[in-house]
């Protein structure tokens, strides 16, 4: 029980008011605000373990809009909504009248009359996803201001072209618990590196989210990728500044081995070449299927030049005491398991498999924490009420 | 608070028992019954604004069956169910065994064992949708009478070939609030007119729903459409009779301009040519895709003769003081925005855009009111209990 | 009220602890355990009739995974979850990242962080469905043991290649209520027979489920099918042994007429030829669409040899007093209604149509009973609490 009280007192001490603040990019939120989200997630996780109900809503919708496939984020969003008492309604563009010429502005209002939270995944095209979320946000601002909506639903980014905050926050919570505290992360080295994959068009949001967030918590972030696999320049520049500010570090290296050297944590994960992702958006807007197919071939050929960017035992041996924590947002491309050649050998993955499952297990609580902080001015008081009430969840 | 008490006392005074009565056509319900629905919607809307929980069910399903695309009605139905404590289960004909040869009668029972409400949209074919709903209703009657079902779920028409009551009731609530009261609508002129659209096969249910409902509330309804765009004859004939009975009026005019002249409200909205919709049903039953494609071309060509049926500033200037209220069920075909040439100019639409959003915002409460009245003998008492309990919604 | 108390005292007397035990095959559960499931379903059905809320969960997911089409089981699962307070989240493989190379082991954990129950239908391929469920079970065992999951979700088989327990238990509850008690089933004859259908590839799970379950309750089971339509040999062998053990009987006969002779109950229902189902699995693993199409033609041609295996009035006249109870899991292939020639004549089906609907109506309560027994150590106490609390469901 003292564990819950610890998180509660942290939240009360941080005392941030996040109500009505959309969560699109971690960099838009202060370190204190991010800590409050983490503490709220810890507290909710504790309530769940102790079979204490965390229902704060008697009714209300949590709308999800997935413009890309998803298992874990879809289930995490559902789980989080359900935990707090919200009901998920999926906005399926195929079944809706969006194809009949609705504007984003109109749809945003139409789905929001009794909605508390809107979660959006839109990560397929560089320059599109984040802008789409901002367009939805502006529409909701107008609708609320003009009396169309009784309440202004909060938006949670479930992955955009720029960031993947529910992933990076889950990852941060995982390493906080693994290393004992956020303070213990100071000076720890994490290798965020590209890895080979035989697939096409993986988003840049995970590596961008990781370098943007962890440099702010004093970590020593080494980013590695082959020529042509750059991330969005502004995010990289900002990571360097943030590292300087937090007493951490940020370096750009040219090989997986160099990044792994002495690392406490490794995060080898494929993503698409930046230039190709940019070109892809142009071709999509031109509606040029032939061009897109050609681009896919080009991209796969480019990937194939870097098959040695695979996380194997040899490279793991270069890490601190040969025993860095391996991380992945899942699903990983595991050589010989889910593909012929991939991001990680079966041997390394199997060793850390259950750790990656635990890493994923934080996501429902992170999303619930984002929901709770978006709707309750005083999340500490809301949590305390639940804790004192002690209604058994079943 | 006095606002809530006003609606409550109206409901108690009207004192209609609507339990078990399907809501398929507004014309099957008395004026007092319709007023009670409107008052219930107002009361529920008030509770929502004041953050008072409106949960009346601890469990129970609200089944939705959409045989046509939908955003706003789908979300309105979900929102309404959620507000009252029901859980939506969508009957997706692709995923079900309907394609394996189930009869309507059988499916109706199979989805109803723990179901309170069934909402159906079936508006694509003239002579089909309303009959389908009646077939479902008969199956439920039999299932309940014969002991298959513990309860007889209520049916709510979410748009048929004949009527669109959740739309027309939302529209009526919008203008009631806009003009101050239902009484104030007496003698007000509304122009329900066809408008040009480059799309094919829009249902006739909205104009039919509007002329059928508003003529009963003392309004002066002017219906305008080009040659060949007639509505279902029986509905038009009945609208004339109802107007006479309510002290309103009903006229058939030949141009948008004539209909707009001196109007307090305009509702310019496209629909498909009646004869073509009839032919379409025949071709569909014959399963003649070639014939259907030819018919679509014919229909679009016919539409193109009437591109001047566009709601523009010039025509709006003909209305009372040049400032009639513009209405639309959304999404509208806005010239230069969602299509090249459409129902309304961007200028006019933009001026009334937020008004149309507000108009749409009544729908969740109308549907919730229909649900509540279908299940509770004494909806006034149910609402009063909620109001006195004052459980915060969040 | 005394009816509820009767079921409650039975449950207390049986006193089985089914928590954490997956329900994949009825033969894995003792007769006492099966009786306890039936009594729980009866008690829940009683609460529903009396409008008493049966909500035992404040939050929690019930995940459904349908690898084949379904109406009644989908709605039964939803209804059961909703009755107890769980929220359904469907795992739709098209929308998830399963196609991105997730392993069963990984997906099982990813969907389970806040999940109480997982219902799976996987009946299309011999040798696949049951093994898939066991693979999911093993993954959940590992995830729970290793601290990935706070709770180990229970698995309910919603139809596999081997068994269809929610169907056979509903059927057993139907005949228990029809014949007055389980004891009254002793010595009653049931004809489980193949019937002609113009469709391809119907699973073997229903006949297998019926012979496996009813032979354990003292019934005299006659199984009939044409040459080549054998069931899985192990299940047939076991049915013979179980019949001997329960004082019932199990015979294999060669015609529908012989099976019907003197029967108290008849269950004529099509299934696919065993050998063809085996070959089909091989072709599917080889990904041979041409071979599969050829096999379908072969199967339909084989079926067509046995069009006289139709349940008609003449054959019904052979049953005890000519008035056996006709059963079907629905939808049936009704000659002249859902197909040209099928399993049953329209005349016979119409006579028993409402009985088959009632038979189907037990399924939501059976599934709810399986859920309750899987999660509550003492289901009797849980039911008693609900009964004493008497919260009205609406």
C-alpha cells in the first residue's frame, strides 16, 4: 500500500494541471508534467494489481481513429478507456461518410458531442499525421468555443509521423522500473539504432520519440543509422539541445557496433529512409500507384544493403558487461522466426522476449494516465478517492 | 436548474406511455407523443451539460444495423446508448451468417436475447427499408409472445426509404430552440427544396421526413423540386392534410427561388429522382449490374440539367429580411469545397456552418429520448430520479 | 424465487472450483463441473427474467477472436460479457499486426494486459483450431508466471475443429428444461445424424460435441452418416466408453431412418467429409488454391449422392409417438427456403422453428456461466450476493 501512497504524494507535489491539453508530442510537455503522467500510470497499475476499481466516468466515449494497423495500441487504448469507465467507439473511415466528402473540421465535431477523448494513429506519411491531429484540435477548439460541443475532448497521439508518445512514455516507465528510478537513468547510455528489415515503409516515430524523450532525462543517447536513414532534422537538433540541458548526451554514430559499445540499453529497430518517405507523400498526393510501387522496390533494395545491421550476440557482447537491456516496441522482425533476415537474431530476442512483453504492458496504464490527466484538474485527488473507496474491480 | 424542471413538468403533463412502441415513422406518433420525445431530449441534454449521470441501465445491448454508410448517426446512436448505460453491438452483415441463408425472422431473434433496442438504417432502396423494419418488428413480436425472448426490444428507425425520424426530430428541436418554442413555429415558412449534387442515389427520407413532421407543427412548408424528382406520393398527400389540420400550410412550387421567397428557414438538399429509385430497386432484385450502371449515368445526366438549383447568396437574399436560417442534415455538397458544383455555395455554407453542427448535435439526445421512452413507462419519473441522485458523470 | 434458490443450493452442493480452468473440451471437465455450469446458467437466466442486475465486474475486457463467420455466437458472447460487466474487444486479424509477423505467443500476451476472458472460434481446419487454443493457453500461462500479466485470462472455446462446448451445453440445457431434469434424460434416445446440404466445409464440431457430451448423461445416442462422413476417431471411441459408464448407449447406424426409429430427440445436421477436411488442411498449408477449388467440387459432388438424407415428415413419423423433439444449432439449410434441397423440409422446420430459437437462447447464459465460473472461486456466493442486492437491471 505504501507504494501507492508514494506515487500519490509525488503527484500532489508535482501538482500540474494538464486538463484540456492535447498530448501530441512529448516535447510540448514539461519534465514535471511528464513525471506526473508516469506517476499516475504507476498508481493506476498499482490499483489494478490490487483489484481496486479505477472507474472515474459513469459514461462518455473514447473515440479511436486508426489510419494504420495496430494490435497493441488498439488493445491498450481499449483497456485504458475501459479501466476508467469510458466506452470506445472506433471511427472506421470505410464505414463512415468521410469518403462522401466530409471535411476534417466537420467530422471532428460530429464524433464529439458526448466524447471525452479522441485517440489518433496517423503515421503513414511524413508531413501528414501531426498536421492532421492539429487540424482536429483546431476544429474541436472552435466547436467548443462556439457552443457546438458541451465539452472539448482531449486528443491523444497514438502515433504520428513525428512522435509516438504512448510508446516512448511506456518505454521510459519500463526503464524507470528496471533501473529503480528516473534519477538512476542519469548518465546511462542507450543505443537507438536502425536495424535491417525486409519490410517497407516503417514509420520514423519510434526512434524520434525515443531520442526526443530520453535526452531530457539525463541519458546518454547514441543514435546510429546507415546513410540515407536520417530522422526529421528538427527533432534531431532539438535532442542535442535537450541532452545538453539535462546533463545527458546525444551522439550520432555510424554503426550499430559503435552505438552498442558500453551501452546500458539497446533499441535496434528498423525505419524507412527519410527521403523515400518524403517522396512517398508526394506520390500519394499525386495518386501515382506506379510510382509508389517503383519506390517500394527502391526502398527494399536500399534496405538490403544493410543486412549486417542485425542485433546479434556478438554485438550484444559490446554492451556494458555484455548485458545491456534489449528493447523493442514490437512486433520485431526476428531472423528465422518472423522473416528470413531481420532486426534481431532469434537467440538475442528470445533472451529478452519476456522483457519486451513487460515493456508493452505499461502502455494501457500510460494511456489511462493521459486520459485521467486530460480530464481531471486534480488527478491526485481522483486517485485518492478511488483508493479510499476500495471498490473491488471484481 | 429551473430549465430542467420546466421540461420535467412538461413530460409529466403530457404523460404519454410510449413503452414498446417502435419508432419507424413520425406520422405513427401523436403530436403529444412527439412533444414528449422532444422534452425528454431537452432534459437529457440539460443533465449532460450539468455533468449529471443519466445511466438508467446496468446492462443490456443496443444493436445497430447500418445497411448504408454513416458517421453522425452511428456516433449519435453510440453516444445515446452509452449515456443511458447500454452497450452497442453492431450487426455487421459481412461478419455474420446472414450470407449463409439466415432469414430476417431468425436473425431478429438471434440478436435479441439480451437486447433492449435495435437501431436500423436501411435507406438504399425504395420499397425496401421500411418493410424490412416491419419484418423485424413482426419477428420480435412473435419471439416475445412465444417465450423465445424475455423482453421485446424496441426498434428505432435510423433512416429508411420513407422517413428519417431521428433527423427530422433533431431538426425540429434545433428550430424550437432557435425560435424560442414550438408555438413560435406557427406560420413560419420553411423551404424544403431539392438542390443539385454531382452524386447518385441520395435517399428521399430527409425531405419526406421534414414535410411530414413540420406540417404538423403549424409551419408553412414550401416544397420545391425539378420535374421528375417527386417524393413518395402518399407522404406528400398526407403532408397537405396535416398542414390543414395544424393551421399551417403546404405548397408545391417549381423553383428554389419561389420556395425561398419570404422563408424563415431554408433546407436545400439533393435527392434522387423517384422514378430512377424505383427502377433501381427492380434492377437490384433482378441482379442486373449493367442496367444499374446505365441507370447511374442516366441519373447523373438528369441531375446535371439542374445545376442552377444551388443555394447561393442571391437566393438567400429572397428570404425574410434576407436572413433565413439555413439547415442541412450534413454532409452537404459544397461548391468548390467537397465538389466542383453542389447544393450550396461555400459562402452561404460557411455563414451557417456552425449552425448546422449545432443542428446535428441534437441527434444523440433525440435517440436517447427515443430509447428512454421506449423502455420506461414513466420517463418523467426516471429523469427525476437521475436529477435528484445527482451522480456526477465524471 | 424458489427457482433461483434451487439452482443456488445445487451450486453450493456441487461446490466445484473452476477458476482459471480454460473451457476447450467438455470431456476435460467432470460431470459435476458441467452440472455446475448448467446450474449457474439457470440462475443467471432467472436473474435476467426478474430484472435483477448480474454485474460482477466494474471493468475488464472480454476479447473475442472469430476466425470464422458468426451471428449467434458473436451476439451470445457480447451479451454474456455485458451481463456480467465486461466489455468486448474484438481481435480482428485484418486490422491487427498479426499479418506483420506477430507470433501467437506474442499476440496472446499483447491482448491480455487487462483482459479477463478470451473467446476463440477457430473451426475451419481439422487439426488446427484446438491446437491454436492450446498454444494461446500456454502463452498466457507463461505470461502470467513470468509477471507479464497481472491475471491469467480464461479461454472459452467458441467452436474448434474438435468440440463446440457452448453449443452442446446450450443444447443440454434446452433438453434438461424440456424433459424436466437431467435425470429424466437417462435412457432417452437422441439421433445425431448427418443431413444433406448444398454447401461446403461445415465443421464437425457440433456432432462431435453432441456425442461427447450426451453419452455422459445416460442418453442413448445413435450416430448416423453416409460412407466417408466419419467423425474424428478418438472422439467416437470415447463416446462409446462414456455411454457404457453412464448407463446410456452409443450406436453407429447407417441411415437417418434407422437413427430416427423410436428417438425422443433428433438432430439432423450436415458436416463435411472427414477425409476431405483432412486433405483441405494439407492443401491450405501448401497454399494450393487450385487444389482447394478442385476439392470443393469433389466435396459438393460427394454430398449430392446423399440428398435423401433430409429430415422430412415421413422420417419424423418413425420417432417415438411420431413426435420427437427436433434440434438444430442454426442456421439450418431448409429445403425451399434457404436452399433448393437441404437438411430439413420447410414443413418439419416450421413446426419446430420456435423450439430451435429457444435452444439458441440458452447460449448467452451458458457463456456467462463459463465466464463466472472461470473468474470466481465461489460462484454460488457471487450469485447470492447479486440476488440479495436486487439492483434492478433497468
